[in-house]
DNA sequence: GACCTGCTGCGGATTG
């Protein structure tokens, strides 16, 4: 005997002519039996229905006779997604089902886009289902009498949980949930509220569920539902026709444009993913220049383009009006674009999961094949193509590590609650302790935070602006309207640099570029942005005004952003591939194509096997070069380079400059380096004294100061300004820097400062990975080769070397002069030609 | 001739 609700679901699938997948049945069973848990399903697999339909069935079962007239029960389902854009898509799908089965419900969304009138209406009459973002959830918690809003809540769904996990937005979700569970009508604690996460496949699914549900969730009420859909992937590398002439270094990859355009021509709709916004612009421009027939059926999509422009592109993709879109990861999530049948990835995707995610953008029908091409931007990167295929075959996925004890997020949350109805310390402490993130929060730490929001802590007590929260009969409350307003304005954990808006003189916005780029422009200059040729007119009030230009050439802006290292999973498979090469047992076409390159590497130096660690040493007019190849990603290399430089300098004082990429790093000095002696020293690669040596070798103070900027924003120590009137970056930097100094000097045990140091260690240095890499190297056989000239492994690193960082305080002028004097012409002349870089241009420090 | 790495994500008041 099946229930009325289940009948309705089945009937709905039948009418749609859809088959109900096994995982959808399993999901319905779990839901209807009252479980909470995690649904592991890829986008476009019908996961929304998998959760929404059982929820409806459950409701129908409670009112089997008259469900079509039931309404106004209050908010029953809260659906949280990380993306504003997704809320409307999902709302449409849900509303359709309700209409189909005759349920008189309105599905609403509440995000920053929601009009003030709708937000006010929402307070008066609650919808049965509400779709929102983590930030909006916290804004709701900052409203007076917010418990009323959630008093009937039955289920919370966190969509794309893998996207939030591992970020401070994820911690925000954990805290929000810890509050909602206490508001459940079905009993205190985890009495009845069901919580479901939806996640794509990641390396730590079990942990993802654990983090979502918190520490006190009864294990017997947790289910993991997996959509074992067999998605067919067809992955191919684009192999340069003449590998011996292909660049040894470089990141743009435009040389392979003809091959890519052949793929585009063969396909219906292609997404070309690039790794940076600037690279998107360059590729778009290159296509327009060389294949003008694509004008009109080609578009671009990245994070600095105006929203309106991006919405248009998304619509046009749906409407099958576009043949090719050049984009960054701004298109690798969310909305499903059915017409897309081919994905091209230009340059290393840096991780297996990211590549899968992007490949999955093509062939978005059940049963369709996802077709993805990998385009290397330099020769050695082709080996990553082989590694990617192997990793996918083996099902190797990166994990998303949950963030722990993020005090800035907690402070923000405490003030949020104080702004609305206020909180009591003991109660809040136990709620917060129930989250995964704050399971280890000590009471004295919590008290320190309480002291901080009420008295400004030890150091800021005399400044009124830090005394936000007052205590009335044990209730922590914000009474100042100004403090409350400012706080609501700064809820959220995403911080970003100030940018300059680009607008037509005639009105209408194109997007944003960075201050530094605008500073390079003179009125009348042409630059390319958003795929158009623009003439720069002037800057006024954070806006650059432009008009259309007919110039064919122009500067292309670049943006400063995060630098993702090669993931440790992909690095490991990359090393496996290299081992195959060294043993001559390579099978992959990528590796076979690279044979000439590897032969040269073997001839000039050595091809390391799994148990070997290669170090190359050579002298040029620039000085003594040492090259190390851990193949562990650039962040680890950066840390390891500084560490080894420090350890060498203990044997013989020297000043080093450092260059690195995802495969290895270089140490360069004008002194003779006693490398053999250093290698004899057992402690050279040792993890003993690692933290101390890191402290001495790197400017950890500066690294922490950088992290502290964001922490201070999130923790509400600085006010970033009213909408439309941002506080100047310079001022913000000065004030966070000052705060950092003050804490460092007078309150070294300050929790936010401690957090800054921890974040720097974990994210800037990837300390955990660095440790593992050193341990691996200490078991390997060191192969030290003296080489005559840069090898295929060395060259890409050395090309980047002009952006190298000085470990000593040698001034810039001296450096440039020395470079100009010593630039080793005879060494570089023989090398394959790559892009030109102006000597003397330095890249900003990484931290 | 220039450009030649560096992603993504959200939210928002009041006064005059």
C-alpha cells in the first residue's frame, strides 16, 4: 500500500514522461522515513526534484484529502544555495511542480536582488518554501523577532554544499543551522528538523555530511544517498603538431587557436574555459581577429563583466544563439546549458574535480556523453593531460577541508544575534559548540570574544566604536541603531578589492577593472575589454568613462587574483606519469608526443624515477642556479624554496632569489652554493624545526598581516563604507595594519591575530602539504646533476624568474642593474623563443 | 608596439 504522497510523485513523473532514477527513489524513501543526510548527485541529474518531491509527498501525506486547499502554514522548507543566479532557476522548477499537482503554494526567493517591497511582504506572510543564500540567511537572523519566521520549519536543504564547505561561507551555514535547529517546532535540539545537503563528488563526502549535521546529530538518523549515474566522459588532449617547436613556457596557449577552432567548428556549442579573466579577453580577441565570421555568435563570460552582460550570455546560451563562449570558472557552476556539447579547457585546470566539473558542462542530458578537450599552454603541461585522464579513470577527487575555529565569522554571528533579539552566553556557547567548526572552542576563548564585542577586549577598550554590544540582565544586545545598521551592511564573508567601473559615456556599464590598470591609461588610449575596443576618456568617482573605438589593437586589462596551486591529487598522478616516462613504459598519446622533450631532458640532465629526487645545478653570468623538482604545486615550492635557502645560508651566508612554478623551483645567487655540503647535512630536507625555520626564512609577519585584513573586515573591526560610498582602500589598509600592529604588540594572544597566523600557514604555505612533501623527499635518492644549460624542466621556471623575490633587502635598482649586466645572453640565445618579458618588471609579492 | 596568468562567490542605510 503506497501513500497518497508517493502516488502523486509517481503520477507526476509519469506525466512528464520521465523515468524516476533509482537514487530518486532511494532519496524519497530516506526522506519519508525522517532521515537527514547528504545527497551526492551531479548537477543536471534531477537532484532538485529528488528532494523537493519527497518533501511535497510528506506534506500531502499529512493532508491526504485536502492538500490542494492547504496553505499559510508558514515557512516549511528553506533552500540555501551559494549562487543568487540559481535561486530563480530552482524556483521556476519548484513552482511548476506545485502548479502541476495543484498545490496552491508560492515559492519565493530572498537574495540581494529581492525588492524592498517583497522583503517587507515576506515578513507579513511567509511562503511555504523560501530559496536564499547563506548571507541572506544571516540577514534574516539579524531581524527582530526572527524566530517567528522559522517556527514551522520542517527541512533545510543546502544545495551545492561542496561549494560552501571549505570556505567561511560554509562556517556561516553551520552557525545558521545551529540556530535553526533550536527553533524547530518538532522538538528542541535535533528533535525533528531535517537537514539535507546536496553535493557533487568530492574526496571527503562522509566528512561533508558530518560538518553539515554538526556534532550532536544522532548517527542512526543519517543517510548518504548516492546518484550512481554512469556519466560518460570523453577527454582528449589537443597535441601541438610540431611539439619540438611548441613553447617550453607560457600560459596563454593561443598558438593552438587553429586546432581549437577546428573543434569549435565541428561542435554545436563550445565553452572555452580559460584560467584567468585576462586570458579570456586575449582568446576572445584572437578569435575575432583570425575568425571574424564568429562575430555575433561568440560571447565572453567572466567575473569582472557587468551582470547584465553575463545574464544576456546565459540567456543566449539557452536559446542556442551562440556557437562559442570564452569564459572563466564563472560558468562552471549552476545553471545548466543544454545546447553545450563541447568543452575546451585552455591551460592546466589545476585539479581533477575542477576539470570534471567543467567537462560536465557539456552533454548535459541524462545519457549524453560529456566531451572535453585539454589544451596545453606549454609542452610539459601536456603531461597533465595524461595525468587528468588517469586521475578521472581512478576516481581521484580533491577534498574540501572544512574551516575550523574561524573567530572572525563567529564574532560576526554573535553581533548578528545581538542586533536582532539578543543572546544569552551559556545558551549560545552550547549551540556554537555543536557545530563542526567550533567543536573545540574553549569557554575562555568564547569569553574572550564576548569581552571583545562588549568591551573591545584588552586593547580597544577606550575606543567607543568597538563597544558594540551591551549586556542587560544577561542578555547580550545591540542598542545603538547606528551599530545595528552598519552591522547589517557588512554581513558576509566575501571580501574584495575596490575596483573601477567601466561605463559608456552615453550610460550603461560594461564591468569593472582594477585601479592599477586605469592608472596606466591616458585619455585617448585604446583598450580591449568585454570583447570591445574602447577609447578611454576619463576617470571620475571610481568610474572610467569610455567610448567606442575602431582601433584594432589595444591594451588588455589584467586582474590580480588568487593563485591556485596544482592540487596534491593531480600532482601525485603527475609524478606517476613521470615515473612511467622514466621507465619507458608510457602508453598515453600525450606522453608519446612529448618523447623528444623527455629525450632532451634525459640527455641534458636526468629523468627522475619515483624513488629519485632531481636537483639541477648550473652557472651562468646571472650566478649559480639550483633547480629542484618536487612537483608539488607552486605554494609548497614557494615555502620550500625559502626554507632551503635559509638552511643553505646557515652553512654559507648568501642572498638568494627564488622562482617557482607548479613543477619545481629555482634558487639563484651570485655566490657559489655549497650544495653537496648542504645535501650531506641530514637536516636539509628534514621536518625538524620546520616551524621555526619557516618563521626565520619567511616574512610570516607580513603574511599574517595580509590575512588579517580580511579577518578584520569579517569580524567587523573596520567599516568598509556605505553602499555606493566605499571607504578608500588606502584607509582600510592603514587601519587594519594599525590594528594588527597594536594587537601584535599589546595583545599577542588575541584570537584574531592567532587566526591570521594560522590561516597564513595553512593556506599561503600549505604547511600540511609542505610537511608531507619534505617527508617524501627525505626517503628519495637525491640525484644532483650539473648541467650546461637550462633543461626542459628548468626553462619554464627560469622564464618566470624575472618576477623573482629577493630574500634580502637589496634595492630594486641594484637588482635591475645587476640583471641588465649579467643577463646571460649566451645561455638564453639557444633556448626556444617564448614570450618576451621586459627585464626589470617584477611581480608583486605573493603574500 | 602595447597585453602575455592569477577564479569564484553576496550583501547593503540614512539623512538632508
